[in-house]
DNA sequence: AATGTCATGTCAGAAAATCTAACATATGTT
DNA sequence: AACATATGTTAGATTTTCTGACATGACATT
């Protein structure tokens, strides 16, 4: 499991930003969950929390829907993909133990800090369009 | 402006996930905004939306606070950093025009899709600890 | 010792975002 | 025509976030 994979599997986004990023309605996203195409994590208060991987999947689902494939078909396709990945993942595990969510968060924080060190800190004023002139 | 910079400046995260990622309280984050150390965007309904850059900044602020520096000092330090970045940014701009938030979102979506194409789609069951055994 | 400032905690009330469950509907299928 | 599928819509409840006010502990200044 690489750092990037940990990062991509962190449950961070509530449904609002995900709707915007995917152009899917809340209804659609919940329906896909109901049919087990995705399984976003939940907050303490039962709100859905999506990872970048979840968002990837939703975008794929969208593609497949556009191709006329139904829930069952999409479920199978996603499952096959998943199997391929697992099959190709032959790296020996350094550590067998599970990471707690807290540990994952610490890890991500470290990564964000590191990335930041070699990155810009633009935008002192929140209007992101300012970043482009 | 690189794709990565666009990605890092997208206002996506509500305050809850940011609290978890930074180990800051909402009170602290709002206080830093009040003192103009950060300026997160706002949703239509006035909720704060943070970008990865904002999160970087918050982590830096945390460091500086730990070093005993006060708001005014931190503000100056962040400003200086910002200036350095601007000074070093000598690339000729391909396009002068501003990008709308919608365009940025489309761009990010494209990036996520592309990244996803060459990436794993693990986690069919939402419990992220499953990714580690 | 009293006062002030700074960074943060805490609380209350309001508003926004999200939840589930139910019913509605358009389109395609048997 | 009846049915199934994917999505829309609505209602009522719950969670999350908002602002503003007041409280507090640590320090500095008087």
C-alpha cells in the first residue's frame, strides 16, 4: 500500500462536493450505494464520507451508465477490475497490522505537509480566480 | 498554473474534515480566518470550503504557533512565502483569462478520471482498514 | 495586585446540508 | 397493459456549520 493509495482511500468528502465533482445528483449517488456499486464511509452522525477512490468509481459508473450498462453489469465490471488489481498486487507486506483511521490521518497530514514544503502557497484571499492572473 | 496547482486550490472541504486533518478546532480555524491568515471560499449557503492549499497553510500555521509566533508574525511569514513564490513564477502565461469555478471543476474531474485510469479501484466496502490486509 | 491582551473554549440560536422513506414518473421490457 | 429500472421530488428528522457572545488561562504591563 503506497502513500498515494492511503491518500486516495481516505474518507473525506461529504456528498455535496462529490455531486459537484461528478455531476451526479444525491439521488443517483445514493442509488448506486444501495446497489452496492460504492460503499462510502460514514461520519459519526451518519453522513456519507467519500474518498478520492469513491469519486473515481462514481465517474466510471457514469461512463458505464452512458454506455447503457445496468447496475448488475456495472457491479460485475467494477468487481472484475478490483480482482485484477488484487491479482497484480504481489508486493510483500511490510506490516500485517491494520492502521487506525487516526494513523491514516497522521500519515496523510505528513504527506500534505511534505508536498506543501515544495509547493506554492498562493491565494491569500480565497477567491481562487486570483490564482490565474 | 499547473494542473496540480489548480487541483490544490479547489475549494472542496468543509470544516469537519479539515479539523480532522489538521487537529485544529473549528474555533481555531475561524480565528485564523478572522485574522486573515487564511481565506477559505464559501458555499452558496455560506459554509467554509477549504482547498488543499488552505490545509497546507493551516498546518504551517500550527507549526508557527508552536514556535510561539503570534498572528501578526504568522501573517507576515505567510505573506513573505507568497511573495517568494510569485517572484519565482516567471513562466509566460498561456492564457490570461480567468477560469470559472465550473471550468476548474471540469478540469479536476478530468484529472481524477485520468489518474483513475492508471490506478487501483480497491475498497468495495467502505471500511478503509480493509485496504490494509 | 489589578488590568489588559491573546488564543482558545463553550454555549445558544439560526441556517444549511444531509439523511431515510415514500411516492411519482419516464423509458424500456415482457 | 403490466412491470422493472433509474431517477425526480417531497417531507420530516438529524447533523453540521454558522455567527456572536461570554468565559478563561497564560502572560505582559501597569
